C-alpha cells in the first residue's frame, strides 16, 4: 500500500493527492540522479531512498533532506515549510 498525501481545500473534499514515492523517483530521475547519487547527496542510505520511493517511508525529516538534495519545492511532495 502506497502512502498518499491528500491536499484538501475548503471547497473540495479531495482536490488532489501526491504519491510521495513516485514524486521522489520522478524528481530524482529528472535531475539525473541514481539512487546512490541521491543517497550520497542527502546523507541517507540507498535502502532509505528505496523505501521512500516505494512509499514505505514518509518520514518528514527524511523527505526534507530529499527536497533539499533535489532542489525542488517542498510542495512537490506536499510538505509544509519549516
């Protein structure tokens, strides 16, 4: 089962959702990173990156590290800025 983040607005019950794992994978591929490249850049292990991409790990702190490493807006993964 994949973890989904739902962005709910005041006028709609379910406006859209983000498949976090898929968004991470697509963003990683868009910048030309391998799993190993991303792991090295953000200080996570390859296993942690793989779990994130499979949707099995949506720890906000790890996702913030991925966001910073990929240089994408936090909204790509529906994360709030801290």
